[in-house]
C-alpha cells in the first residue's frame, strides 16, 4: 500500500518539494562536458624505412628524448660527398691567395737578373755608338739600332718586374672572390646534408604521454607522415556546454570546479575560452533536458599539471561554480521522493 505521510512529515516534505524545485533548474548550476586532448603528432620531413622506435604506447617521455630513427644511409653518403667538396673548395681558395709556387717565382727572378744585365750592356753599347756617331766613325743607322736595342732591354726589365710582382700577390681579386663564394656554397651544401641526416632521427618535441604509435618498425614512412603522437599535460582540457541564456555570465579567467565519477574532491579549472558561436547540444552530452537546445561551448584547463594528468580524453565530466552545484544535483532528492511514493505492503 502507499505510505501516507503523517502531519509530522509535512514540513519535511515541503522542504523536499522546494529542493526538488531547485533541482529542476539543473542547467543553471551544473553543466556536462568531456575531456579533450590535443595531440602532438611527431613526423620526419623526409621519408624512409622505420629502423628504430625508442618509445612505446603509454610511455611518459620528456622533451628531447629520442623517439625513432629512419633509414639514412643515403644522407650519410651525402655528408661525405659534401665534406669532400668543401675541402676541395677551401684548398683552391688557399692556393689562389698564396700566389705562384716558390720555384716559379725563383725562375722569374732569374729572368729578371738576366734582363737587367742585358739592359746594362745595351746602355753601354748605346753610349759608345753615340760617341762614335759624333766623330762620324759610324753611320746614323748604327747609332739608332743601338738606341733601339737599349730601349727594348729597358722595356723587358719592366715587364719581368711586373710579372714578379703579380706572381707574389697571388690571383686577381675577382678570382679570389669567386673562390670564396665556392667555399660558402660548399659549406651550405654540407649543412643541408647534415640537416637531412639529422631529420631522419626525431626526438620528443614536448614532454607528455605517448598516446599512440601509428607506424611500426620496418614500415616505409612517407615524408611528413606521423610515426607516433604525444599528449602533453598542458594539452588536456575540459569542454562543456552551457545554455545560451547564461553564457554571458562567464568570464575568461574565472575559476570553476570539475567532477567525474570516482573523484573524491572536485578539481579547480580555469576558464580559458568562450565560443562566440551557438550550436546544438552535441550527442556526447547525455542529457535529456538539454537535448536539441542551443548551447555555447566553453573550454577550461586544470590549474596544475598534476591535476591535468588525471584527465583522460573522452572522459565525461560535470562542471559547476561551487561544490553545492554537485551536491544538489546528485539524485539524492529524487531517490527520497521515490521512497515516499513507493508501495511497501
């Protein structure tokens, strides 16, 4: 039979009815959401066969920790070739800066001494011929021939001196500049070869959990294709949805509380984003009251990394502003009302 409440229970029932009336407005104090994880996908800019994998799914890695290595024999040969080309270019530049070999310079100096001796002899011969011409002993033609021989000897000495100066100075400035440019180009090609080699081995860009391994040892990995994904603690956040009539009450930076099944104490969250666009309640939010209503998506993050590690992507959560928001919506009052209205016999 139905339990008939006595007059002593009426005040208590009235309190229950008032409380239940407040619970009908659940969406004003408690909002449903889920944990979202933004993954960091680790890939190599160059393709190759996956040779080594140093991390496993579910492992915690730190930034800079080696993750995987692709086959890089071709890149290693490229480094060796680039180093040889750089050595050749540097040697050519050094040779141009030094000028000619010592033996070549010694040969030029010997020619200069010979030319200077010939110039002295030609000058003496020209003076003698000039005196003989004054005494009308020789013809004018013989004097002019002696003068011409002297002038040629003088010009030869000047030519060899210039050659010696050029030989000690080295190559021309434009040739040296071209050789310097060749060295810089060879260095750039070597740096590129080393970069290609280094890119075949990737380390963790962030500290976090290895969320998934996408490729396995022995597979061919195309350029830019991820090998594994990492979930950093700071990339875990809570997305929840509030009705459009109260979204204006939320301010970025305010502190909220989050709860989920099995959590002993609500965790604080910091509101970091309020969507400017309305949408219908997503299917992942299991609420018959809020189904097919316009809502706004909000995002909040835990205030500490230790709290962030407690969040699992896809996990359903409840968000409220106060601890009372969880208590008044935990189903206690509805179970109490069911007790008073049940058949007990």
